[in-house]
């Protein structure tokens, strides 16, 4: 099974037999992969009923729901890993969603497109129009992305939520992942996207 590059990188981070919630799981391709290769106890939450039906057709336990309103129904620390892939920018309240993820999962894995990438900066400067890329491939008026951010913005959000960034990876134009220092300027300029592994900071240590 061929996975999107960021999903393949996320899958490699998931331990065997973990209890996993995939928020915005789409048609269930990542959950199906994790079930067959990592034997996870996986659950999915997906806004689109059409995609929920596709996931259920794969034999996956996926329900229709909204990350902005329904995560509060889950008990605290019930999952080993909670995943949100290329979706946080489409939520109405990204901070509240992150806080709920940190509450219900021992680890949270979040991937996002980087609006600070140099091509986006250059395209906006050169044309005066909102740029389009592989990861942000919509016109401004029909995009599902309502809270575009840079890697630096996301790091600030994580800090404000009391999260520790355990690991962070830059997504390259070639689809590879490279470890990165979240506070360094290079990834914020050069990476097309990023993946973060977060946990709650129980001791106030910060990022």
C-alpha cells in the first residue's frame, strides 16, 4: 500500500499494538496500513460522511464527527497516539483542537503545510495573489484551509498549549522527511510542511 509521504513518516512513528485515534482520517488509508503492519487498535473520526462510508467499507471503526466539537466526548489519556494529518489548518479553533488532543492522547502527532515556505513568500511578493502549491492547491475562495500558519507559528501555538515537542521533522519538496530543530529559521523557510510529535508538559518545562 502506497501512502502519502507525510502519512508514511507518521506510520513509522507509531509503536506496535498502540491504541490510536486518527482525526480527519479520510478514507482510512493510514488506519488500514497501521492495522495491517503495526496491529494497532485504531479508531477514526472523519467529518465527511462519504469518507466515513469508504473507511467502514475497509472494515475500519470510523465514525462521523467534527474535531472542533466532538473531541470532548473522549476520556482523558485513552489513546497512546492521536493523529491529525494536514488538517489543523482546516479547523475553526486550532488551539482548542490541540488542547483536546493533548488531553486524550499520551502522544499527539500533527502534520501541517508550511505557509512560510520560500516559494509561497516569493509567489505572494511577485504576483500579489495568494499562491498555490502541492500542499495548498486551492484558490483562496474555495480552500478548506481557514487558519494558514508557518512552522514558527505552530511552535508558538504548541508552547501556548503547554506542550513539549518531542521530535519534529521537515517535509521536503521531494517528499522526504528530515529531523529539524523547531526554533531554527531554516525549516520555516525551506520546508513545505512539518510533522510534530507532542506531549503534555506536566512540569512546566516548556519546549
